[in-house]
């Protein structure tokens, strides 16, 4: 079948009838009509529509090497720089459609699955590993345009440095049984964005240190598998008015705890299990980091462009562009944007075929971008807050503009270059981007997208090829050479 | 009558039947029962109850020198250091009751009115000034325990450096007529916190540069004066569940635009009008800055204590106290708290009777605190966000804990030292403090409490007695002395 | 004899003929005439002269309770708040004489010795402890106005977290023999400021974790004790011209490694030895931290006043005070100064008699100041560099002003309010304060005065009474109370 | 003749016998033997030797299109991306030779002259403009491998925003006479690095706002032109010992005030004069910014590599790599390095032929790098200071290691992985890089290389193509479009 349109996607999700719990209630009926989920599902459907839109079809899809089906570009395994760039442009197109506000647009996990599958030969001949399952599943997903959520991390009762789980019942997801028809898992995983709104759940273990073998696995199962439950957090959607909540009415994605109540994973969906060493190494040896970050940073650049636009709109609305400290703050956003772009471009320029024959972007500039953006984004949000000042608080509602007090609002809230209504629209957007419950979740999301920044910086230091620089400095001094 | 209790306060506000517009509708019926306002009104009532609570009555009130009535301490004109400290302790008691989360507890504006009245002799003999009205009104307010909102700033169509209003109809509030029974004003003022929830509206012009004479005035009128309308912003109350919204369900104060539709201010309520020079000087010459900041900083210290408590609770809940970077961040909050305390103490130690015979705190340390807190508070909020990490997003609702999935939550969200429910309570509090729409409004509120930080720093530089230091350095070099 | 004058001090140091090695040569002849040391010795002599100057004598000295001798106030054990303040004022007077640029003015270590002696009863009855020696030595030092350097830290071959010295010969100073006439020590200590320029060397072990018993001791010995060698670092004095090097020509104090080559410490000079527990506890239980920090912060405030003066002089010289970003930077220095003052004042207000009957300043605000100043000072230096811009580089010498090109300099380097010569003086001072080798050593010195900031913050976090705040937050939520 | 070697360069400079004043004395005799200048002249000579070294000749030179002479690559006008990259590699090679520590290696101003000459047709037909002189002079300089200093800025008596020079005698350099054989100029210019150490002085007016026509010119004259005087600042060379002063003994470049005492500029050396409009526009229209920044950023990257090497050497020497906060600081340097590299690469990728047919690098990423590096470099220096801690102070001299105390130093200063001597070498290098008078001048130099950062940020904001972003945000809101 190949790439799907929005209607197909929506219909498929509604049919799955996934077990999703929100605010103490199980979602009943078509989830695409549920007030909390319909906004985001509509935006996702629009993305699927875009890929089959004749105008963009060639930019968004390619033809399957196996079936000739038209396939979404995010599933493509790039073999050349041209293909890598084509893939990135498709990601950028989708990102532009949502202004970078949908963290889990389908291309993110499609790309992740592609990256794993592209490195599947790493698994060959290793204990409890099934590279053929991974390859086959990738092809299946590609041809059916399956959508995914994923869960990489375990619930952490305790974030102290040394912690061993002592609960009798599993908390972190574990293999509790190995049966003829598959493995049985029990426990929970965090923090599946769009959990329940996708065809499948991809579960991969990412362990920093040693972990128990029974927590080391990778598989994918349909979202409606028996025993699978998605437990939603509170919603950050302020309401359905696009005037009042221009972003959260569309882009509130929901995050979920995924509970596995003795869930059977059939063998053909198991990629590996009970192998801690493979679990550790596959993540770093495969092209996962390179491709996942390539997608994410492409989206973050588009989001930064949007943020810059909102900031500039705000500056114009209240005419503050003549203040040097405003110029400096705006320049800060621009510098951040250009820096991210330069790093992405360098990663592409430095791309090289990996040992599996896939054109892998250079990961160093991507890691630099991954260390940089979590500092930039919260600062961008802060800049908008500072520039907006009390205007970020003075926020009448859409209803107020359709009421007898409209004339007061029109008179007293008019902007330098805008009507009161347009001015309030601009400020509500700036607020929804940086100060509403939705906006602050965005900030937290970007701050922690790649994990704990302290650990990321440590890892980056260890991995960086630093010896040549120390050697050169030692040589300058006539020392014997660095340690 | 003197100091009132909560019931009296609530009744009085309900009786006023002020014209308050929220979300396009005029509030009808008792405002204390309106879902958006009942939380904050209940908290305010509790403050009034506290002052008549026999246990605290002596700490919260004093006896009127004129009538012997028992009066709220915030109305007292301190004549000695002991009285100043007694006043500050009463402020701290009220602040503790609300954990510093009510920015406009009644003592704030009571103190402001007291500070103006204490300096009323400044107005004597000046054109269009009525010091006797100010004194009489202060006494009236004091004896009836009136509550206030205030509006100091005009709507700003345009925040560029040079701007002259060109609208035919007034935007900024202006005197449009002078009549036998008073002055008539028209236009709007921003951003009256708790507008419509107080007995009176205090209107004082604060101008940095020259302004039109017709915008230079000070008066107070009842909130239900004809032609007065309070236009609410959107609410930041998430809902009435104290589990889900521990802070916004109680402390969402509302901010309003105040529209004056040809409002008559009777002569006995006019303190001055049409005198730009007095408007400029009264603010700086009176004890306004010293007393207002003394109150505000007292409250901000209590709020910081609360914030420190929440941060420490969070650290304990997920056991992260062994990380040096966590310790450093917690130390940052503690250092901030102690710094604010030291500055407040220095302001009191340096208090001296002003020329009107009132014991005025030293304003320099208070200005330092005013420059410091707007930087500290957003950083404190950021620290809590960073420490809370993904826990700040994983927020199930109260209803979820009263549903079939509770056992999942209990198992998978348990904390190191807390049950799942308590853990979620802690995180929801941390979230409501720093990331909900309510929490970010708090951050913006504290960031801009004292005005534009860039201007405040400039003013501080100009006012600071810096010549002696430059002279000493010049002397060290044998120069002729600084310019 | 009591408090001495400058001539007596200089003579005494010259007579000691300490073994001081500078740039590969042993200092021969009177050290007060050696080009590298004469500047600082002259400044120290001036301090001693000040204390006997009739104008200041009463501010700088008190009468010995034992002998009636006139004694320097830094030796006083304050028993009341008045005495504590009197002591601080004496410190401030000396600091003003040197503009806070002499880190080790005599009062620093006099105060330290006083604080140890004041707590000597802590040592009573403990193994290898000699409180009577400490008391007697304190009295001796006080009556003879002895001057000190000290060494608290061991050479660190390795700063990694776990390190055990494996060298056969001692590196860190150790007790290598216990004899009838005293203990014999061998090894080295860092980083004795003014080593060789004082009567005595005070050696106290400060251990963070467990250390070997043989490294746990406290004693004082004359600087000319046999086997004692002071190994100087390179000098940071730029030269003797006060025009060219207004600060380093006067205040370059020198830092030394102190080598102990089997040095015999006679019993009457041993305060304790071979007792790790006492070494750990005496530092924290005695009034050492409180009094040492009280002295240091007093000096740092005076230094900040000088820095503010230099900054303002620079601003006036090139007329940049109208730029908002300059005002903001200047305000930053002023805020820092006022904050330090408030913390010192709070420490004094909170002073209380300790169990040894001495009026001990409250250590919490002093610790806050100790965490704050190491961040402020480097920022102050940076502000001066940024404001000075290229003027910090354009630095002709004194000789150039006495040469045929003077007319060029006069014409081309004239300042807005200053002659070229005065302008260059101002910039050379700003440069010597923040950019010369002397200036950057000052920055490093203040940055690390109290030790490693990361550890200080951790310690502060642990010590801070934080439970009540967490409890209050827990109570607000209805939790059972913090852990 | 074409590209010269070191001996030729040195001989030529000695022969010029330029009028250089240092410390009140005119330099007499060969300047290459003067203690203050011989270090830097030796390093420059080594650069010239490198370009004729057979191993590097093809990387460092090209054949003159006019004469077939072998010419230094910095003079090449690149016509293709390959040539641009070749040019950058030559710059990098020279920069590596000096570890980026020579700010004014000859390629900097060769490149600047090339960029002006490449845009000379801009001057055609404009008043008082002589494009043919510029072209001819460029060819002359290229074929003779002339070296340059330059002076872009005028002395500023007063840096306030509005300042009009009122001195009767010129302070800023002016045309005071127009004669048959040329123009006569009088006044001074700042801050010519290596003034007196080059063949020529290039003088170009850079004015931000309107300036007097008589200050608007561009020309080049030999350094020994009559009436030209170079007035040196104090030297920052600590001495000639490479052990003690590993950097300043080699790379102290000297900065000079250039006084023009009625200097005649012959017509064939005048590029334009008395034309304010051209002076304003030529700087921005020509390829000056693009090529100058391309060279500078190439050098700054090499310098950052050196700094990273020194930092890592220090980390290894004292074994502190296991501390997370050290890892984080090191990662900060690495991130900075990679960011600068990415920006340079993007500028090259985005290069395009300008209207004069020269392959001009894209200036936006270069401007971003120019805004970024002045913040990065001082932070890098601070990181090294913080990591080095007290080791940055404990600095014995070379002589001390050749004296009887060597055994003490060997024992007490040994490092974890280094002998005492090597450890001290490492720390002296770290100190000379960041804390010596030389090191802090480096920091100031990089901080202000591109001018006042506040103005640069403002300019960047104005120039940035921001409208599309504001439009897109406006479209999202359904507004009419940005202003």
C-alpha cells in the first residue's frame, strides 16, 4: 500500500481502539473525536495528507525498492549525500507544516526504525538476537506506513547514583516469561509521547550502566495488544479556541506512562532480548544517534525559525526595535538559529557511508547541536517573556472580543502597528509558546530531549578526539607527549 | 469599626456588585461564589480572619490613636524602629499564611496609602493639591479597613522611546472635565491586580518623564463607582481541585484593565490633579518607595522560603541530593534567600525618622533587593524545572487516583521516600509553582514587580553616592579629584 | 612591649634572616631592601605605623588584660558586640590604608590565632593536645605583636577524588619523629603568602576527609627555624615605578612553597599532633571560620569600594556614563558592594557568645558572602575590562611622558575630563587591578580564597537548616512530613 | 620577485629604520635585535621561511597571473571555491605555525588589501577616487610581498554618543593640505599592531556615522615616510626565557599609536580622499568584511585548538578529568571549537562570486562567528583559570630549576603524570595564555577584534533578513502580514 493519507491514518487509529486512560476514564469511542486528542490527530492527519499532495509528493515520498509502492521519505535508507539531503528536506517540510511544534511527527520514529534496521547485521550471530525480524518488520512498517510511539526509559523510583530496584513486582519493564509463542513482559515504561495515538509501540532498552539482562530487549507491538495500557498525564491543552490557545489547541501531543500487564510479544516482533551487552552496544554502534539527531535538529531549526518570527512580530507590535538591549536579544536568537543551521550542514558535509552501506551524517556536529539547543531554547523562551513584559499577562479571551466590552478593548489595547485584536493574538501566541502549561512543557521537552545535559556533556568529553590537541600543546613545550 | 474579619470582607465585596467582565460576560450575583474568583476571595477572607484571631490579634493589629478602634497593623504609621519591625512581622505573618503567593494581600496597598498619607504635608500649598483630603481618606480607610487595588501605569500603544499619544479619544486616563462636584476622568489604566475584588481603586500617576498635566493626579474611588469597569484577562486558574492545582485553585488573583467611562471623582477623594511636577516629586519625596518595598521584600522572602521548601521536598522525593550539581543549585536558592534577608535587615537597621516624623526604612538596601529579586526568582523557577526533569511532565490527575488505574500509578510512580500519590502531589506543586500558566505569571510578576529592570539599574546608578569612591581612587593616583 | 611600629617590624624581619629563595637565588642581606620585597614590606610597615599613630591609636589598639600593654585590636578576643564592631573597624582602617589590596595584612592571621586560642579548651583532655601551649603562645604573640604567615594545604600531586600518596619521601608535611625536645616534621606545605616576610609560620592541618594521623597537627615556629625554606614563585611586580605599576609596586605579596627539611618543633610550640579527629573537629568547632571570614569580608568590602572608585573614574575619564549598558554594569558593582555590606552587618547583628565566652559573629551570612564574593570579584574585573576596551591596551610608560614624544601623547591621548597623563594613570591603574600579572593573581586569589567553590557550595547545602522549609511545604500538601 | 623568505623580510624591516619610540626612547640600530621586538620578528621571519619551504611551497604560494612570480596565497583573489579553500588552508598553515597567537600574521592585511583591490571598480567615476592607484598598489604589494600594519580607528577623547572634536590642532588624522604631489595629513590613528615592524602602513577610514569629509580617505605609505612616528605602549613581554614566558617571549606583537606629523601621501598612494559617502560605502560594499573575517576566524579556530590542547594537558597533569564539572567545562571548549568550524564551513559552502567576479564567502555565518568568538574566548580563558586553581599561582622560574632548591621543587611539585619541571612548564603556559599581561591582552584583543560587541549585535539585527519569519508567524495567526 505505501504512504497513507490523513483519513487512512485517522481511521486506522480509531479502529485500533487502544486502551487509553485520561483523567481517570478510559477513552471510549473514536479517539479522533475526543476533545483532548482531536487537535493533535487532526494535525497529524494533515501531515499524512501533505505527503500525498501532488504538489509535494515527490519531495515527501520515494518508490519502494521491493514493491514499487510510494513510501514516505522518512523510511528511506539513504545511500548517497543526495538521498540524505532529500530525506532532510522532507523532514523540514513536515516540520514547517507544524512550525516544529510537533515533537513526534511520524518521521521521527520512522527514521529511528530505519536506523536500527540499517544496522541489523550488527545483531547477526549474537545470542537472543533476531536481525531478520528487525529487517522484516522494518519492511512491513515501511510498506504500511505504520506510525510509532516509543519508550526508552524506565520509571525511576530513585534517581540517586546507585540504585537497585527492590520491589517484588516489576516496576521497570522486564521479561517475566519466555514461552513458545513469544516473550512475556511486565512493568512500565516512560514517557511515550502520543502513546495510544500510533499504530505501534517501539520498545528499546537504553542503559547507561549495567542493567539486568531481563531488562535488555528491543521489540515492537501493536498499540492495541492485550494487556497494554496508556496512562495519560493531565492535558496541557488550554481549550479548542485557536484565538485563545493557538498552539495547544493544535499541538498538545500528550505523554503517557505505558503499562505492560503480562504482555505477550510474539517472536516475530522480538529483535533481541536478555542480552545486556548487545543492548548497550547496539545503540552506540548502529546509526541510531546519527539519524535520530539529524531528524530532531532539522525540526528544531524550523521551530527556532518560528520562534524568531513570533519574537520579531512582538517587537514590531509594540515598537521596541530601537532599544539596543532588544536588538541584542533578537541577535541572540538569530545567532542561535544560524549556529544550529551550520552544525546541521557540517554533519551532512561530513556524512560518510557506514559499514552497513548507509550514508550516515557525521555525529560530532549533531552532538554539538544536541548540547547547544537545550541551552538555547529556554533562553529564547526567556527572551520572549522579557520582551513581552506585562503584555504577556494582559490577555483577554476570544469571547471578550465578541462581547459589549469589545470597544474598550479596541481602544485600550491597540498596538503601534496592529489593531487590539491582532495585538492580543500576537501576545497570546507568544504566551502559548513560552508561558502556558503547553509552552513550558515544550521548553522542558527541548531541554531534556537528548537526556540529562550533565551526562551528555561528560560523554561528549570522553568521546571527543582530544589527544591530538594535547599532544600538539605538549610538543610546543617540548614535553614527552600527553598521557 | 476597625479591623474586619473575613465574613465582613466577603459580604462587603459581594454587596458592591462591581462591574467585572470575565471572558465576555459581566459577573452577576455574588462574586465570592463565581468559580474564577471564589478561590482567591476565600484566601483573602482567611487573612482577615487571622487578624482578629485571638492568638494573632496582638501581632496583627494596633489601637487607633483617634478612635481606639483595633486597626490592622499595615495601616500603622511607624514612629520607632520597634513599630517598624512590628509592622514587618505582621506582613510576614500574612505572607506565611499564603506562602507569599498572594502578591496583593491587603497590607500592600494599605501600606502604600499610609506612606502617601504620612507625607501629605509635602502637598501643602501646592496648586491643585489637597493634602487634607489625603489625610482624611487615610483615616477613613484605616478605621473601616478598606481594601484596595491600584493602577499606576497607562496602556502603552507603543513602547518606543519617544511616543506621543495621538488618538482623539483618550487611551491613557485623563481629566476631561472639572466640575463643581469633582473631576471627570476618561480612559484606561493597567494592570489592576484583584481589580473588582476590593472596596476601592487607588489611582496614582507615575511618570518617568514629562507627561501631560491632565494625566497627573491621584485619587481613590469606590470600586462600584458609576462608569468604572474591570476587564479581566483570561484566568490562570487550572481548576478547583487542590490536588491538581494546589496553587492556582487558591491564589489566582486576576489582573484587570480598568476602564473609566467619564467617571466622576468627587472633590473629597481628589488628592491632587493637573500638576505634573507634584506627580513626579511626590512619588520620590514621599515614603512610598521605602514602605512599599519594605512590604514587598518581606513577602518575597516568605515566598522564597516556600520555594526552597518545595525544592528540597522534590530533592528528597527522588533522592538526588548526592549530586554536586544539585547541591550547587540548592545552595543557590539558599544564598538568594539569605541575601534578601540581609538586605531587609540592613534597611531596618538603617531606618531613620523622615522629615514627616515617620520611621522610614533605608531605601538603598531595599533598592538593591529590588534589583536582585527579579533575577533570582526566574532562576529559582528554572532550578526547580531542571531538578524535576521529566517528573515535571508526568502528572496524572486527582481523578486518575480515583479510578481503576490507581494500582498502576501506585506501582509505577512510587518515589524513593514517598507513595505515588504523595510523589505526584509534590511534582504537581512544583509544576504549579513554576510551569503552569499560573506559575509563569508568578515568575513574570516578580520579574517586573518593580518595573523595567533596565531603567531600574540606570536609576540606581544615577542615585548612588558614587563620588566618594571615585575621589578616593583619584587620590590614590594623585589626581585632582573626580569630575 | 605590645603593638609595634613599622620600623620595629622591618628591623625584626631583617634580623631574622629567613631562608628565602627567589628566582634560583637565596636572598642575602636585609630583605627589606631587596627589589622584589621592599614594596610590600614598606606597605606593611606603614600599617604598623598607623596603629601607633596618635590619631588612630585608640581605634587600632586596646590595653592588654594581662600586662596593660597597648595591643593591636586584631588580637582582641571580643566579649561583646561593641568589641566585635571595634575589632571590625580596626580591620577596615587597615584595609582602607591598602585599599583592600593586601590579602595578608597582619590582622588576618592575628585574628586566626586569636580564634584558635579562644577555643583552646576544646582541646582539653584530648590525646596529643596541648591547649596550654596554644593559650600561652597566643599571649606571647599578642604581647610581642608577632606577625604570621600560614600554610593550610598540602601539595597535591593529584587532584583526583581518591588519591593516596605513594612517594617514599614525604611530599605532604608529616611528623617523621617524636623526640624529647619536640616533634620533627618533613615535607612541604602550600601556599604561604608573604612567606619569609613574617616572624612566624603557623601550620594547621585542614583535612576534608580522613587523613593520616601523622599529617594531623597544629603548631607555630619562627620563620628562621633551622631547616625551614621559603621557595618563592615568580614575582608579579611589574617594576618599582608607581606610575607604571601603581598596585604591583606596592602590594605584590609573594606566595611561597614552604619546605620543612626535618624541622624540629619544640614541645611548647605544639598545639596538637597525631590526632586526626581533633584536626577535623577543631577547625569546625572553634570560632576559626566565623572570625577569619569576618576579617576577610571586611577587607573584601573595602577592596570592592576601591574597585568601584576605579571603575567610576574610568567611566568619567572617557565619558561613557550615558550608555544604559554601562549604567547596568556599574549598578552591578554597586549591588555587589551593598550585598556584601548587608551580609557582614547581619553576621554582626546575629553575633552571640559561644560556649567559650567569645562573641562570635553568625557564620551563615559570612558563608553566604564567602560563596558570593568569588563570583562577584571576577565579574567586577571583567566589567572594568569591558568598559575600558582598547584603552586597557594603549598604555604608554612613565618614561614616555618624560621624552620628546610627550607632546604627541598629550595631544592624542587627552581624555574628556583629564589630561593625557592623568588618563593614562587611570587606565594603568585599571589595568594593574584587572589585567597585569599582579591583577589576575588578585582575581585568582579572591576566587579561591575560601577554597574550592564546588565543595563550599556542597558543604553549605548540607549544613543549612533546610528541614523546616521542606516540612512547611509538605504540610501545605498534607504530606506526612519530609524525610 | 614574489614571495620572500624570513631573512629578506627581516633585512627589509631593519633597513627601513622606522621611527619607533618605546619607553621614551627611539629605537636605534636594527630593530630585529632590539630585546622587545626580536621575539616577534623571529616568529614572523619563520612564517616567511615556511612559504618558501619546498615542503609547503605549493600550499602557501601561487604563480602571479601577471609576472609568473611565486606569490603568497594570501594575496590571491579567489575565483572559485577551490581557490577560496586553498587560500584558507594557507592561512591555517601559518596560523598553526604560531598556534593562532600572532593576531597580525602577514596574511591578515594582505587579504584585506586584496579584498579592497578586488572591489576597486566600485570607486570608478566617483569624486576624489582613484581605483587605478588601488589596483596598481595591490599588484606592487603582491609582487614584492610587502607587509602591512593598519589603523582603522581615531583616538577617542570621549566615547559618549555625541561628540564633536573641538581641539584646534587635529587629534584624529585629517587631510590638512592638498598639494601637487599629494595630500598632507596630520593627526593620529590607533591602534596599529606591529606598527613599525612592517613595510607599509595602510590607513582606511571606518566611520559609523557621518564624519567630516577631511577624515574620509584610504591610502598606504611606507613605514619610514617622513613625519611618521610609531609610539609603542608598554611591552607585555615578560622576558626572553621560553620556560618562563613561553608565549610572550615569542608572540608579543606590540601595539602603537601612529602619529602623522604633516605627512605627505603621494598621489599614486591615495585610493580616495575627502569623500565621506564613499568611505562609508566602500567598507560595506567591498568584499572587505567577508575576506577579513574569513581569515580571522580561520586563525581563531587554530588558536582554539591550541587552547583546548593546553586545557587538556592541564587536566591530565593534575588528574582532574573524573570530575563532572571539569568534563562540562572541557566540553564547553570543544563545543565552541566545533561551532566555529561549522560556521566557517557554512561560509565557504555558501560562497558565491560577487559582482566583481571574486568568490566571496557568505558573510552571515562569518558575522555569527564574529559575535560568538568574543564571548567564547574570555570564557575559555576563565575555564583554564578555574581548572588550574592555585597551580596558576605556584610558578617557580627557570632559574629556580637550575639552583640548589631544584630537589625541593622536583619532590614537592611533581604532577600525577609529569615531572615537576614539566608540570611547571604546563602551568606557566596556561598562565601565559590566560593570566600574564600578555595573556590578558590576548583576551582583550579577541574580545574587541571586530569592534564594540553591542554595536555589532545591533548591526547584525538590522541586517538580518528577518521579515520572512515575522511574516510566517503572522500568517499562522491570520494577520495581515508584518510591518
